[in-house]
C-alpha cells in the first residue's frame, strides 16, 4: 500500500474509497454544488473537489465506472485519465454521455474510479532492427476477429 497526500478544495469533496476489500479502484464522487445534466452526446468536466500528491514511481489513473458506462452510457471522453506525479491541481473527470438521453449527476454521485499503478520511465534506444516475433508487423485484426 502507498501513502498519498490529499488536499480538499471543496466542502463537497468526498474522500476516494474502496467499496469492498477486493476493489482495485477507489470510487470518485462528484463535488458539485447542484445537479449537473449532461445532454445526450455532450461532454462535461466533473470536479472532484480535491488534489493529490502522487509518490514518485507511481501513477494515478482515472477509469470509468463500468455500471454507469453500460447502464447509462456515461463514460470518460478520454477513456482513461492519467494523473502525473507533478500535477497537484484539482482532480476532475472528463465525462461524455454516449446515450440518447440526458443524464443528471447529483452532488456526491460516484462518477469514476481511481487506480494507482507502479510506472517505469522509458528510454528509447535507436536500432536498425527489432527482434523477430510470431506476430511481426501484423497490425489491426491480424491475430483474429
């Protein structure tokens, strides 16, 4: 387990928490003053009311909630949000309504989930060749349906 500093920026902020012992993602709740309606096909930036300090060697990743995505069509416009270790501003969710109906998010509603993962930095090394693999240069759809 890692220690992550949290700074509350709104009285409506809810501390991220795991719903069950087996949860990998921490629920993220909307820190709204009033309900927010996302019209069908539109995007909205949902404030969470807190900032965090992520330890070096870790990344924080914001994922959609599967139930909200499947049942209501509310997911994330950028699929996964990446929070870098040097970002200390308010954490927000970039939401999109993919359904054909308007959807209202109320203050305190769970809107996404936060997962912490270890992250390594990469260095590119120029090479004239790459190792042979079974797939090779086969692209989109090359391994099946």
